């Protein structure tokens, strides 16, 4: 008989692998973080089974499903057998913990290949996240890094992560830096909203620290919305203001947005700002780019565009700590030191 495991078991530290047997399209829409996809049906086969179920009968749908799976059951079995040898626990799930996961679990267990079924499937897991998030966040204190554009908040986040502190890099997760220049830093595909929340929950759940460091963000990051529970943590947590001189901010932005990705994306972003900064100014800035004279371009964007835009939001908070650095590594070390002493 197939054993089931609860969603809590996904985070208990067991040497395990999670297998999503749904179609590739379902997996792409959302899946359990770190789960691999071994689909029983293609997207087209799943659609055909659904049509048979609605227009004919359950019997016809099951029969069609058997015909689709018959030619690939051997390869699926071999994959699961290999996984069973590598991991202490193989957990299988489908959408609702029903026929797809149950049938493959029954078959594997009948062959003495031990696998487990996730209780409630993906639907149950999604509800688990919704139910558990508030309780989980009640045990955490969020520490938010604030500062004007170019102070290097994201670099500092990644730096303190390398030192062993827990972070949530919303921009990296959303594959967008949250501005008209937001896609330049990233080349990956943005996640779906559900998978963003899946990753968010996983990183929070597995964080060993009561403190989680984030960067100050608006609710929308590209096409992704940060859940209300996480936005609330920004309001009630600790706050650090990061400052540096204008030259360092210019240097940080040129390194991030220009050296790494070239100039074409930057020109495209400037063109999107025409209605806000005037056509003449946009043309002037693009000439700077074409002539590879980037400092005056970045200085204008900071002093005349971004600083006035974000100064109001910066003034909204009372800061627990202020860090003014000349070398960004100094800022990283100072934050780590604050954390180790106990915020």
C-alpha cells in the first residue's frame, strides 16, 4: 500500500527528491520548489483525456490514458528506480493527489520500488502555503536595506548572503529590477506569480535565521506582485539606510547596467523615458551612450530623475542603522557585524 507524506515532510531535511508527474504545461505554470518533472502525459494527451472525460465518459478517459502511458511506462519506471537508489525518499505528486500519482505509486510499490505520494497533490500544497505563510512570518524579522538608486543594495544583499545571512532577492526571483531599466540585468524568463510565491515560501521556510534581509521594493516588481504578508514585514521590521557618494553610485550603475550587457538595451530604456524627460533630453542622453560617454548620462538619471522620485519613500521610514561607505565590502562587513552582535 502506498504511503503518503504531508507537506511538512518536504522541509524536514530528508535526503529526498520530489517528482511532479503532471504535464509539462502544468509544471511550467507552478511546481513545488526543486521538484523535477517526469510527466505521465504530454500537454496534448492531457487535453485529449479531459475532452474524453467531458464529452464521453470516465471509462473512455481512463482507457485513453492507459493507451497514452503504455508506451512510456518502462522509461518512467527506470527513472524512478534510479532515483530510488540515489535518495532516501522519492515523493510523487500530481494535481490533486489522485489518479496520476496514485497509479504510478501503486505500480512502483508493487515492483518493490518504494515511493511516497504527497497528500493532496499540488492543489493541497498550494493551500498549505496559503495557510502557513502568516504563521511562518510571525517567527521572522525582516531587515530592509534602503537607499538611493546606485548605492548597491542588491550587491550588498548578495554579499551578506555569501557571509551566511538569509536574504530574499525579490528582483532576482522576479527577473526584473522594477524600473524601466528593470530587464537589463536579467536574461532569464520571469516566473509565474504562483511559482514566485512558491520560491518565496521555500526560501523563508528553510531560512535557519530569525532575520531575513531584503531590499526596499514597491509591491510590483516587473510583472510580479509581492504578497501582502511580505509587504507587511517591510513595515514592521528593522530598517537600514545605505549611503555612498555620487561617484560611487555612478560607478555601481555603469558596472551593473552597461559593462555587463552593452548599450543597446540602455538606449531602448532611454527611449521609454521620452515622455518624462523630453525628446531633446532623451536624444542628448542617447548621444552620450553612442559616444561611450556614460558618466554624465548616469549622473543625470540619478540626480535629476531617480533621486527626486525615490527620496519621498526613503523619508517615510525611521532607520535603526545608517551605513555610509566608500568601499562596498565595508558596508557588507558592517551589516554582518551588526547582525552577529544581535539587531
